[in-house]
C-alpha cells in the first residue's frame, strides 16, 4: 500500500499524512508503516488524539509494548505507558520522569543486554519555547566513516553502564533502588551491527552509557567513543523535531541516538511514551551480554 508521506527538512525523518491513529488500521496500512519505519527510523504523525489504550494498541502493531524499569514513572491506568512530564501532583511529587532540562545524546535501554528498541512519544502539553527533540542516524553515520575509523571499530565491543547513565541525570529522579541495580548490571554490545534484511551496517553506542571498549586501554577506548560521538552527531546525520500538541513520533533506538533541548522549567510539558520490543527479523536489534 502506498501511504502519503513527506520528507521533513530534507532529513531521513518522514511525516505520515492523513492518518488517524485512533481508528483501526488495516493490514496493508500497518505493513506499509512497518516497512517505512524500518527504513527511515523516525516517523511523525500530526494532529492525533489518543487514549492510553489507543496509544498502546497502535504500539502493539509493531512489537510487544514493554514496561520500563522505573515503575514510578508509569501511568496508573496503563503500566505500558510512561509519563514524561515536569508536572507535580497535589503532594508536590513528580507525576512522571525526565520532565525538564536538557537531555544529551543517548539511546534508550542500551544498558540492557536485550533492549526493547522501539519507542513512541505522544505530545499533550508543551512549553512555549524549547524542548525540541533531535535524532542522529547511526546507519548514515557508519556509511560516512573514514576507512581509519571503520578499521578501528570493526569487531570491537562496547561496555555499557547504567551507573554512568544515572550520573548524567540532573534531578533526584536519578536515585535507583537495589532492585533496579540488580536488573541493570554492566553489559556489552558490538559497536557495529547488521540489518537482518538489507545487510546494511550501523553503529551502536551511547555517549551517556558506554564507558569503554573491550580489549582497549581506558584512555584509548574513551577517545575512540568520543570521536564516534562527535562524528555521528554532526548536522548531516541529524533530524531536529519541533513539537506540536498532538504529535506522535515513533523511532528506532537500534540505529538512532536522540537528545532533547532545554526549556524554561516553569513551562508545562507533558508527553506519554511507549517502549516496544521490535522483531529482530526486520530491525537493527543489538545482541548483548553481561559484562565480564
């Protein structure tokens, strides 16, 4: 089925036009969306009005919706839905997580050996200025690497640490329980992985979480990771999304980094998110292991 699409700002991201996600979608439509998502990485739907059930059901068309480790960020009605918000409840407690401030380049769940790589964000309240989200395409970045850098990373494995991720958070929400620590020991992932259908290669690393490279001295591994991060996040590989209320954006963490711009903390920001275990037969999905 041929969908109406628009390439956004000459980037890799696609806007899907004239689609109402609250209505049942046929098999041909969903198959076409699956193909577009696996190729583009970022799909944008404007002017949506979804219940949490509808958001979860749409997410389930692409893989299994999963609950994140931070259960205190989950919706009370649908635990598969995570609240991303800076709003407070009547007791002045945050009603979600990661609700304000800048978030630097990262990819979700990279600190897990078997990460769920699909994600959707649905925007309900937004600040007047700021808070844009950007994505960097690690498939395109790999294709642009110099021969020297390709040789440097070929066959190499990165070490990913949740402790490093937490150290970068700038709020009390960064405190984790012993249970979460048990769930998230250090893991390793190859720095390059291969698409199961096309055979294309993509980088896989996370500046907030990758702490070293197996077999390299600490300083050498850190320098290599820093060079990859600087290269992969240059404007040629980046799409920047300026949010509108009603936007649904879905992206594939298997070959994308993302970040969020800062915004005025007194401004309200409220989004709902789902996390999806994407099938390995049609997506970049990293294969990891517990670190030695």
